[in-house]
């Protein structure tokens, strides 16, 4: 049975065979051209992928020898890797005949749409670039975010998020925009810090004697456990149940918590030895009895 053509006529097998012979070289030529192009594009992508890894490791190693901050080194090495990958993709598109002007227009339109959809992430990205450029803190620094109740050490500063490891061994991802939008305390910006402890004494205490005891305590703790620096003792005001003072001694930043404990123990022991009271909050409660006449009247009204 002879195959039927699209116009309803019957095609001669000889004609089909001749057409197939004519189409075969063209199909082979197209397959060869596009096959070579596809293989070439894949080769370019593979080379770009391998080369990007080499570039990232090379940049990281080079910056490591120049003692650049780990955060900046990680950012620059990652940027170099993505630059090589993007260059490889552009070369692949050029191999397939995509014009760069059309690609630029397409990317521009897509960039506008993506920018509108990802406003928050773009703000985090801009904040991340500012943090990396100005480096208010580095990897390993101990920071505190009072508004966000976050306290821990910086693990890494990324383009969108900053990773913080808390002292409870939990990892927190903080958006970079949040870090620039609130006060951040860097406890290890300087090698030495002052450990302050609040203390209060009773209102009946001889303040000059208490001041001398606190100064002797601060001097001893400073000499035994602290670093170079002048200890401080000053009276901050009259509290609800005590007269308050602040005692501070200098120590290494890494020893802040142990130094606070040592100073607190020493203050408690020395004040107790001197017979000086550390009062706790107290309230005076005055009870007034109602007049008997009004109480009797209330009882009579209630009985009716």
C-alpha cells in the first residue's frame, strides 16, 4: 500500500526513497553542526567550573599570605569564582549565536523585576557589602545585639546573612540589614576591657569606710588577675534600698566573664569581713484599720 501525501495523492516509493536520500545529508550536516556546538558549550562549561575552583583557591591562598581578614578573603575569592562562571556562561551563549546586546536587554528587564521582588534581600546584600568593606567586626569576634537578644561569636559574614555561634552552641543567621540598623557591641575590638560590677551598701553605712574597702578590693583583684590599667570605684546614686556604687577592673577581653566573677566574690567577702551590709530590696507596709462606726454601719446595712 502506497503512502498518501498531504494533498491526498499517492506517493511513489521511488520518490520517497529519493527524498530520503536528499534529506539525509542535510540532517547529518545539521546534527554535526549543532552537535559540535553543544559539545563545545559543554566543554566550555566544564572548563569554567574547574577554572573557577582554581581561581577561588588561588585568590584565597594569596590573600591568606597577605594577612587579609578572613571575611574579606572569603568574599573576594567567592566573587572571583562567580565571575569566572558567569564569563563561561556568556561564552556558551555566544557559541549558540545569542547576541550580547539582546542578552543585555533581557538581563536588564529581568533585573528590574527581580529587584522589585527581592527588595529585602537587596537591602541585605547592600548591608553585607558595607560590613565587608568597613569591617566593624571580624570572624571570631564576640558581639552583642541588645535589641535582638543575640550574644555570640561571628562565624562568617556573608552577602545576605551573618552567621553567629552563641555560647550555648547554637547558630543564628542574622540578616545583614539588621546588623546595620541597631547598635552592635563588639566586646573584642580592643585587647583589654574593664569588668564592672554593681554593688550597694545600706543607708546606715559609713561611706568613706565602704569606699576604702572597695578600693582595696579592686586594687588586689587588679594586681592578682588583671592587666595594666587604673581600677575605678565611684558611687552612682541613692537607690530604693541602698547607696549604689560601681567597681571596675581591667582584664583581657577573653577573661571578662571570669574577671567579673572573681571581682564579685572578692567584694562580697571583703564587705562581709568589714561588717558592711549589702541590703536587699525592702518595702514598708502600713495597715490602717477602718473606723469602728463605719464598720458597724456597713454590717447593719449588709444585714438588712
